[in-house]
């Protein structure tokens, strides 16, 4: 498998709760960092244990696209939790020995953050937020 296939299949295996398949995509020394929550997982076993123990139900994760460069691959995923809240995730992976070795995942709640105070009241920001709200509501 190339890096794109490894990344796509890892997240699809997580969604399917196919833990052995997910583990087979990860290097034994895999490292996953989640800067937004300050979490770091060291080693394939710890990564899989973290995913396996995630509280159920966790919703539906869909891989939207995967991009590749010479060092690895990046995935964009959309997640809808059981309450209907949308989340987005971007993951950047480097490979080693043909497996996923170092991943950095950025998770956000879609529409959950406010613009910085320094520009929150600008006309451009208000217009951009209004367009977002119209799009999100289906208008």
C-alpha cells in the first residue's frame, strides 16, 4: 500500500472498529500527536487502545480526501457525532518502513470557534460569518 492507501484505510478501519486492520497500518513505533487537546500516543498498541476505548457511540467518520507528498500523506475527514454536531479533522502522516509512523491530528468542531477579538467586529468578518451561516443552514 502507498501512503495514501494507508492513511485512508487507517481511518476507515477506525470507523469500522476493525482494530487488527488499523494496527496493521501503523508502525510499531507509531506516534500520534493531537495539539488541540494536548494528547500524545506513543506506540501502535497505545494508539489502538486509545481508539478502542473511545466512548461509544462516536458517530460517523468519513474520509473526504487524501493528499500525498514525498514524506507521507494527509487526510481530511468529516465527522458527525450522534447528536448531529459536525466536526472536521486534518491528519498529517509520515511513513517509515512502509507503515504510518508519525501522525499529527487537528480536530475542530465545525462553526465552534469565534474569530479572534482583534477582528471579530470587522465588516469583512461579519460578512464572512453571515455567508457561513447561510451555507450551513442550507440557504
